[in-house]
């Protein structure tokens, strides 16, 4: 496998720029981009997880300083995340043996990016229309409860001003951990809306908490992938990190000048474009119907 | 020399007889030498030419002058198990549905010849020596499978390896520099496998196989990459921890350098 150092730096930089601009980890863009660059999906996923650690760590530090993260909530999410990630890595190894890993990774990406991108686009278009009408939108309506708040084993999370059952928190953590290990993402793009809409966590602690738990889940995933599949490429990941960390700073500056709903609409379009491209590859006739892989288990 | 041979025609007529006698005593031999027994490749390796020098011992000058010695040089990559998968269309999507595992498939197979293969010897000659990518004995792990499927996948395996530039044939890749000295240039593909490769040279005279010789060549990743590669495969957990630490340090440094608050 031979790759160009500058292409990787640029790729990391571009994704870092976007992640800084939109406040997302960028793992969900890095892995598909690596796949488009002909890196085998197994390596793209594990290396993506490694790259995510750097950007989440850098982001979480900022939130830690501002105290805009809920350590207790993060830790419970993390406990679920570790269980989910362990399960995910074994499923990953099994799919790889079956020769279906590439397919499942692509399908998961198409499904999640399609749904998340679509929802975000609808929501932001609605918000743009509404703001043109002069109304303001609040995401959280205090006092409003749903079925999640009736589950047993309640726990108090002071920083989030929450009193909820640990079951949905653990389940959410496990689900994200599972996806993280199979897709090589931090899972922020699912975690953030889930915390806001399902658990009603206040928006100001959501991103910090999500980043905090992503660091550990991504670190755990990286180590497990390295042990079980030897698919982590440090050099590749490092180049992406350097580009990413630098790009994120400029992205954040540009992001401050754009308005929230326009930003979300742009991100939604980008997410949909990546989903479409991956979907197109699934349905278009491959260059050759035969493929080789080393090893025969 | 030419003048001499014109004048002494009877001697010339005698030569083959003499040569034949000389041969039965000391047969031709072939030797090859590699300038290095190790090739290091870097991560931006985009393929290279590998030159192998060789010599014929006790070459019959007459046969050599008529160009009837032929040399075939092969560089064979380390054998590995390979799974060949076939995609078919399921619900509109292209999905891997069938697979055949082959064992001991050479990772690469590049061949250089003095002339086009058919001009050196008959196809049967190559088959006997298992010489040429088409004659490699590719054996499926499950030998009891449907012979038709196995044949199809064997063909696909060769075809994919050729498409990746790993199996190649280069007519004219071996040139005689003098009557007994030759040079073979082989292509190392960008995705050449690391490990022990075997270079083999085959000597033919008038389409008859005479002798074979071989040498070894180790292809490895260069410096840092070789160490990382070894580290990742031998101490994979520690490598994972190392990868995480690098990420954390990079993230932290990034924050230090670019922080605004």
C-alpha cells in the first residue's frame, strides 16, 4: 500500500476544518474518505478510531476547563460504551472472516449518515424558515418527560440537572460503543442528538460529555482492534491527526462567523453527500467482481 | 576472428563436434548474483526495477553467438493463503457471495525472458518446470470443491494478481551483455509483499532446459516502518496503547499550540 503524505495531511486538515466548524469529531468523514482513497475498510475503521482520540481529547480539554461536561454521566455512558465496543470488535473480526465487513461498514454508513443527514437537513431548514419569521427555538422544554423517565434504577446527575434511570444511559453508551468499533467513529453525531432529545441533557454539557466518553471508547477500540486485527496504522493516523488538529482551529474560527442553522444545513448536505457516494459504490458494478484477500480462515 | 573462420572452414565444421565433446565433460552452468540480499521499501514506495546479473559458465561460443541460449529469470514472492471472493448482484447491491481459499499462493511472480515465451520453448516445457504465472500450481484448500468453480476462481486469482501488477511477464527483460554475461530487469510492484522472495534463473539451449539456479532476496519495510510493522504484529496490544498515547499527545499539543481561551 503506498499513499501520499500530503494527501493524508490535506484530508486530515479538511476534515479537521469541518469538525472545528461544526463541532463534530469528524470520524464519520475520515473513515469514508480513507475508503474512497482505497485504504482497505478494515484499516480505515481502526485508524479512524485512533484519529478520533486526538480530536476528542483536544476538544474535551476545552470543555473540561469551562466545566461544561458531566463527568458522572460520561462515566456511566463509558461503562456501557466499553461493553458495546468489545462486542463490536468481535463482530468486526467475524464479519472480516466472512468477507462481508466492507459491505456492512458501507451499509451502516449509508444508513446512519442518510438518516442523520436527512433529519438534520429537515430540522435546519425548518429553523431557517422560523428564524426568518422572527421566532426563537428552544430545544429543551423542562418538566416534559417521556417513557425513558419512568424506568427504574434512577441516578442523579448533578451537572446535567438530571434524575434518570441508568438503563437508557448504559444502553445508549453500549449502542454508540458498538457502532464506534464497527464504523471507526466516535459516535458524536448520534450521541449528541440522543442526549438532547432522548435524555433531555442540557445542551451546554452535551458536547463536552460526549467528547469525554468518546476519548475512552475510541482508545479502547483502538487497542482492541490493534490486538485482535492488527489493523491500526499509526503513521496514517498520525498524519490525519496533525492535519485534523490544525484544521480544527481554523474551522472553529470560520464557524463562529456563520449562523447555527445555516451551519447545520451545510453539515447535513455534506453528510448526505458522503452517504450518497458510499451508496452509489454499493450499487454500481465493481471494476472486477473478484477480489483477493490475504489469509484464508 | 571472422576472417579467421572464413579461411579455416574445415575447422569450423569440426567445431560443433568438439563443442559437443567438451560439453559432455563440462556442462554449461548458470549463476546469478544480486547486488544486495535486502531491499528496503518506504511508505511512498511506488515500485522499482530490480536488476539481477548472471553469467553462463562453459557457454558454447557458437551457440551463444547464434543467440540460441535463452534465460528466464523469475522473482517469486513469499507464499501465502489467499481468499478469492466473488461478488454477485443481490437486491441491486454487489455483495460477496462465493469464496475459494487457496494455499501457498506466491504473493508476486514476475518473470523476465530473453524473448517471447513461445520462442524459447514449447508450452509443455514451461508446464514441466511449473514456470510462468499460468503454470503455477494453485491449490485450493478444499480440493473436493466443484472443479468448475475451482477453475473459475483459479483464473480469477491469476487475473486479479496480474491486474494488481503482482504477476507479470516481460519478454526481452533479460539481455545478454556479452556471450556469457546477462542482465535481468524485473519490476517490483508498489504493493510488493514484504518477506523472503526467491529469484530463480532457468537456462535453455535450443529450446531445451539445461539448468536452474536460485538466490534469495528479502524485501522489508524501511527503518521506522519496519520497526512499526514488527511492533504491530508482535506486540499488538502494546502497539495499540502506543497509538492511543500518540493520539492524546497530539491532541494535547494541538490544544497548547492553537488555544484561544
